[in-house]
């Protein structure tokens, strides 16, 4: 006791805590009470989970079936494994039956990302509504299982398949279907299974059982086959134009492989299965059926033997028959028969239609069993779209449209297996109005997804390879009217719409549905007789035993899907149906090819450009804002993927607009001869600098502005002007030379004027003392010329003396004319205004003459050169004064020469005496002295006569763009 007290005192805790820490329960009246010691907790027992397992081999894979370990409360549960892929399937059944007259079977297939150790990319980071693939896998499980439930079993059944783990090699859908069959066998639900489901591929002509996903990518056949021990239950085919013969051979190889799944299921059910429960079945009484037959059989037969009745006329007639039968039962008060009356009428209708088809070979609409309904095809139905087509077969009508997009528009697939993206999509829509009904559109519909996927598989086989056709393609199939086989009509319409969009399909694809009507022995269930029905109606689909959809080209099958209603069909009948479908398909292809047989020109444009990732980041901009802005402004779609920019536009105008904006932001490789667009940033005396191609600078020299000479750059360009030019040269330093005139049409050259050839004239004296000119034998007629070169004139000596006298008089008495400004015109004061007149008068002849004649260098502050004279060969004068009508000569001693003037002192208004240095077509080249050359232009069409060396009194009126003085004549009176 003392040791306990010492331990309590030595503790640093408060006393009351110390007492409890020592095991004392409480302190009462100064005494200590000892708390009783607690006994150790009982250890949990080990639960033994009794599990049962079956292991077998299919193809080269080991398959395991295990039950009893997980999902023990489910009516039936099993885990099926192949390699590292495991799938759990469970079955549950409602205790009470459904109030309807059908089997409410629900199949849910789900793939969660944990099966591959991933977290979903969704915002909530969890799986949401079923994806397309999950809906398709659910249909794949439902189709072979549903026909094996007993007739009249209307209790609600739910099958759930969950992928527990996936190695990405095997597609879990086949495993889930076999697991669902096993779970039904283990449950107490009545079911006529089991079934086996197998996948086959064909690689290099060899059939491969249970191929991996990688092997399927190189296979030309993807076959899913489901069967019982002796009958076919379901077929799903995607192929690359496989022949009917090869497809039938693959089906016969698939059957024994699928049967390998059946015996292990039976053995596992014998070990761990439940006893089948007795469920109440809703069956038609023989009494009610006979009574309805007596009341309505003849009237129903009259309806279905009249081919003039359409779909809705037959429906209205049957509705009236049903109402009359219902009145009879109401009068008799037979409530039990009233509850099953619709089903009884439908059963009588089914017997009548089937017996007539088997015995007489005629159908409801009067066609033969192998006859295809009338067809109507129309391509380019909506010209504004990329592609469109309208296809009608009988009363079934489908409108198909094509939309082309960039690679970035591809659909992302969050799937455990298969490719991550899908660039070819077919979306099938079945609105209520196509059957004249009222309904609501609520998200994805299993039937719409299934039909659209089947048509998508059929057309995918003939699409061009991705390297040749990088577009993302979306087909919208809108059912306008439905009377059977709308999915196959979608194949036909989609094929024509793809051709209309300019897509180079390998061949047209058409599809048709084949039905089956059988006569079965009630006692044994064996088929006594049957009829294969081509191109079935909606009613024949409902009343028949089979809906076998087969699509393909003239060469072979591209897609197929088999759905049945009885508990299996012999494989021989299925293979026989392939040939009937081929013959009907060829008839449909004839109509399609007559409408459109080759791709039209593509309306959509696609450009693929390569850039660095840094350049693409500049294009995207912050949060993609710049990319979105370009798309909004141009209407094009931009797709960016690892150094590649893809632009998709509706037409060429939109494409050009989008490329301009992209080039302005990030540019592209400069190529000599390439055409670019840019903005003028600065103007110099010698040209302009242009910013283009993502910020690059180029020089646009004034000589490259136009084919005609330009005196001033600002007359053509201004800062901020957006222009289109061509790159004509680049150098190693990165300098870029641009040209505007390279994109302009070259002007038509004027015909050169033939110079007057002066022939040698020999002068002789006649016997009468007259001088006579001896001419050549052939003399060309003189032509009027602005060069003032006189024609050859034949005159006597007396006439020559008189001409010399008159010439001397004129020279001494008549003053020279000065170029005076006309009163009705304003004088041009700037050289820029003279440029327009220069451009109009220049021609190629003057340019060639200036190159030949100009040998001297004009030295005006070392800036005037011969090239200046070449570019201004058509000499311009801003003065609008009068020109002399004849030549007035002045001798050197009579004309007072002005002293030589320097170029710096020469100004506008300076008067001086100049000599004629050269005579041109349109004017004179004047020697102003001091090595300076000036120009004088002829005006009007008057003849002028000048000779080299003549002295003229001139005045400087302006300067050309090259700095050459422009002179005008001055009257001597004004001097």
C-alpha cells in the first residue's frame, strides 16, 4: 500500500488523475477503493468464404469462373477472369411481376477508371452518366440473353457488369457477357441458357481467337459471335470488305470456340447454383385466343391482304378491329380477357401474316419475298453544308449531313481499352415525328447509339487513310420517316453524303435488312419450314423471327448485326441469308451510283502548318484567348498538336483570312516567290519598310512599286497601309526584298516607231543648170515624227537660194518664243504633281534610247547620274506655255552665252543660255554648262525643228525626282 501511495505522490499529475491512473475507482470517506481489472477483448473470429472456381482454356487464353467470394447477397454473381482482366457480373430479380406485357430486362455495364489505377478527368473526379461504349456493351449483353427467358415471364430483372481490373489487352465486353450468362445460371431466375460469346479476328488470312486490342488494329475482321450449344443467338461484325463466303467460314469456326464457355458454366451451377424458383407466367388462355380468332381473324386477314393500304391505314384498321372485339368482351363482362386483349389481337395478327408469307410467298405490301422497295436518292440536298444526301426506300426516309472538322475536333474516349480518340462519328437520331408520335428527347438512347454505331462501322471501312485525309468527320443521320430498316438507310445516305462532301471513298456502301419467318413444331420446337424475307418492313420486323442487318460494297461486307426473337436460329439459315442480302445490296448500289459516283470538289479547306512550340504558344495566347479570337473573327477552326497547326475553313475565303491572321502573329518561313501581306511601318526617300509575317521587316524599294516610274514613295504608300507583296530576294544577313509590281500585270508595250532612214542622195547638175537629187529606186513615204527630222525634199537650185534668203531674214528679224503659262491652267509647283504627267507619257522606246544615248555622267553634287536620265527619259516640263512652230537658229556669236553655273546655285527661276545636247522623241537634253544637263519637253502635236548645238534661252521651272533641272523656253523680250 505504501508503494502505491509513493507512486501517487511522485506523479506530477493532479491528485484525482493520479488516483485514477493507479487504478483506484474513487475516494470515499478517506478510504481508497480498488477498481476491478478489465478482461482482455475477445478476438474476432475468422470468416470462411466458401468459393467455387472453374478454370478452362479458350483459344490460347486461360479463363476462370469464380463465385461465392464477393457479392454474396446478389441472386447470382460471378467473377470471370482472363489474364489480368477481371469482370464481376450480378443478377437480381424483382419479387413481383411487371404490370406490362413484356420482359423489363435491364443490363448495365460500367467501366471505372480504378480498374487501371487512374483517376477520372471529370470535374467531380468520379464517373457519371453511362458513356456510349458502356451503352453498347450493355446492348451486346442484352441481345443474346433476352430471347432465352421463358414466354410470359414479366418480372423485372437487372444484370450489372462491373470491370474490376483491366490490363488493356483484352476488351472486357466479351468477358462481361459470358459472366452474365454464368450469373443467370447460378441464380434462381428461370432462363434457357447458358450461352457462349467469343471474339474472332483475321490477321493475314488466319483466324485468331480472342485477339488482343493490338491484334485487332491489324485485323480485317472483328467478329463477335454468341450461341447456345446448337443455335446462333447474336452476331456483330465489323470488317474490311470481307466476302460472304469468308464471313460464313468465320461464323462456322466461331461456333465451336464459343461452345467452350458452356460446359464450365453448367459445372459451376451444379456446384454453387440455386434451385430455380417457380415464377408465375402470364400466358394467353386458349379460350380467349380462340374467341379473338373467331371475332377478328377474317377482318385482320382482309387488312393484310390489301397492298394498297399504307402503314398508318393498316394501323388504323387494326385499331378499329381491336375496339370492336373489346366491346364484345365488355358486354360479356370478361375482365380477365380484357386485360390481355391487346396481346391476343397481336398474336392473331402474327399468325395470319406469317402463315400467308410461308404458304403464298406474298407480303403485307404485296411484294415478293426477295423484292426491294422502290428507292429514291438525292445528293447535294442542302448545298450550304459540306455534304448532304436524302435517301428513301419505301416509306423509310433518312437525311444525312456531313460536317468536316480539324483533328482537334475528334471525340475523346475515356475508355479502358481502344484508341483514345475517334475522328469518324455517325450520330443517328430517331425523333418521335418520324412515326407520327409524341415523345420527349432525353439524352442518349440505347437504340439510337446502337443503330448509329452499326452504320458508323459500315462506312468506316471505306474511308481514306488518316495520312491522306486528316479531317475529323461527323455524319448526322436524321430519320425523317420510319417503316423499317432506318439504320441501313443511314448507311446508304451516309455514303452518298460523304461523296458529296468530296471525300474519296473506296466504294459506295449500301445496307439492307433480311428477315425470317419460321414454322415451328410446337411439340419439339424444331423448324419445319421457313422463308427468308429481304428488305423487311417495320411490321415484318415486329412479327418476324430475325432482323439481320448487312452492309457492304460490291466487293464484300463491311458491317453486320443479327438480332433474333426465338431461342436461337440454325447457323445454316444465317449463312443462307448472306447471299440474299448481297443480291439486294447490289440493286441498291445501282441507284446510288447513278445519283453520285465520284467525289465532288471539297468545299471545306484544311491547311496543316508546322511551327515551333514557342510560336504556337504565342498564337494560343493567355488561356487560349488569342486563338479563340481568331476563330470568332474568321469562322475557321484552329487545332494545335505538338508543333502542328491545322486550320479548317468552310471555304477558301475564310481560309485566307485565317492564314493572314496566323501569319501576322507567328509568321512562316520566308520563301522567295512567296506572297505575303503586311503593314507599311515607315517611308524613306528610296522606298518603304513593311512589317509582315509575324513581325519581320522587309524593304520595298521605290523601283518595285509599279511598272511605271514613281517620283515619290508617298504618292503610292502611306504609313499603316495594308498591302500584298511578293518576296523577290533574301540574303544571308536576313535582309528581305519585297516587290509590289511583281504581282501587277505587265503593261502592254506600245509599238515602236520606225526611225526615218536617210538614204544617201547624190546631187547632179542637169543640162539646164539645175541641181537634181538622185533617189533610190524604192522610197518609203515620209512619216510624221516628233523628232523634227525633215523628210527628203527634191528642189531646184533656184528654190534652194530663195529658201536660204528667207531663212536668213527670219533668223535676223523673228524672236524666239518663250514658254508662257496658259491662263486656263494652273502651273504645277511641285515635282510630285508632275509625276502623274510623267507616268502617262513615258514609254519603252524613250527608255531604250536613253540607255543607248546617255554616256556622260551628270554631275550635280555627284548625285545626277545616267540612271536618273533613264528613269525620266520622257522629259517633263511643268510649264504649259506655247511651243515654237518652226526652228529658229542662232549662231554662237549672236547668242550670248551665260557664264557657267554650279549645281548648288541653280534654283527655280534661274534663266540662262543652254545648248541642245541631244534630241529625243519627246523633248531635248540641254547642256547648261558646268557639266550640268537639263531637260525640255515638247508639248502638243506641233512639228518642232531643232538641231544639236542650237542655243536656247531657258529658265529653270522645277527639278525631277532624280534632281534633273526641268527647263522652259524664254522669249527674248522677257530677258
